[in-house]
C-alpha cells in the first residue's frame, strides 16, 4: 500500500465530508424526509468533492501542477454531480412508490441507499476514465466505506448531534476505503523512482491511453520534456510504450521508439526515471516484441 496514495484519498474524503456538512449543519440530510432539497444538494456536493479532489490532489501533491489539478477537479466533479444527484431523486421516487420505508427495517433502507450511491459514483468514475475495471474497483472500495461509515453516521453520530465530527468521519472512512481498493486492485501503474521510499508517486494506467509531456493537457506533466514525450497505450493485458518525439526512449535493455512493456521495465524521460508495474504481465518471453 502506497501511503501517499492513501493520504491523498483520505484527505479528499475529509474535505468531501466537510463540504457536505456546510450544506446542512444541524439536521440529517440523508433521511429523504421534508428536507429533500438539502439531501439532493448534500449528495451532489459530497460526490463531487470526493471524486474531484481524488483526481486533483495527486498532480497537486506530486508535481505542484495547480492548473492541471484544477482541470482534473472539474473534469471529475461535474460528472459526479450529474451521477449522484439523479441517484438521490431515483431512490426517493422508488422509496415513495413502493412504500419501502414502511416495509423494511431502517438499516435495510439505509444500506440500500448507500449501495445505490456507491453504484452511481463507481459508474461516474468508469465514465470519466472509460474503463469498466476502474468502475468496478471504485465500487469495491466505496461499498464498504459508504455502507459502514453511513450506518455508523446514522446510529452513533446523528442521534448525538455530532454533525461535523460525523461528516468528517464519514468522508475520511469513505476516502480511505476507496484508496485501499484502488491500490490493491490496480493492474498497471508507473512509479517515479526519483522520489524516496514508500512515498513515491504512483500513476495509475486506468485509461486506454496515458500521455506524458510538457503540455498541460497531458496525463503526466514533465516540464523539461517535449509537448508530448511518450504515450502508454493499453493492448490486451499489457501496454505499449511509444515515443511521441523523434528521440528514442531509454528502456531496460536499450533504446526504443516503441516497446511492449512488462512488469519491472525501467525507462527514462526528461531526467525522470519510471518503473512500469503490471500484475498481469510478468515475463517478456510470452509476448511478441515490436521492432526497436
């Protein structure tokens, strides 16, 4: 487990809980009662800040790219609003039309709500990344986080009027569970060897294409590199590293314009050294090689 990754998502959850608390302060917004508009607003704010900061904090913490962080925040927060708020409306309609609150125990109803919100936020992250595996990993992390923290919020914090403490606890647990799932279930990622120890930045390869360079639209910004230095494209269960500049890239074993990566490959670009990890591709013997 990378502690840097865990810290970033836990902080995202803390801020999400704090932002949600600002929408209600001294009432329970998750009951779907008379204050449904508050419930709707709180749901949207929590989901937007959780996913928005979850994407924005890594480039901010790792490389101090404030503009990149801002772009990623809105690119993830706005879809989260579009997924989370209609989910609250859908649950309210289903609960009202079926009489679910009268037919089922409160804890069952609350578990169904947190599970439905989990599905919505997981689908949102899958939509943003274009990767079904990422959606599944997000749901796997959010489900225990939202359900466990949500029920504790209902049973312990809310009856005692601990609104702020409950919101912070709820957000932190949700963010930490999300980080654990994303880290433990990740399949391929880059690790920056220029940073020390367990706190090295990690870059998840959870989209079809990962582009690095000095351009602010790149997934990884390298100030000393060309506008687009290299791309890593998913192919079957592996990845292809391709130079987008005229110069070949120094990779384990030589210099290449195009290279099928395997777990443990080290390559250097613009003074930065990265190691590629892939839990599904351990040896090069079973894979054909592109021409150097």
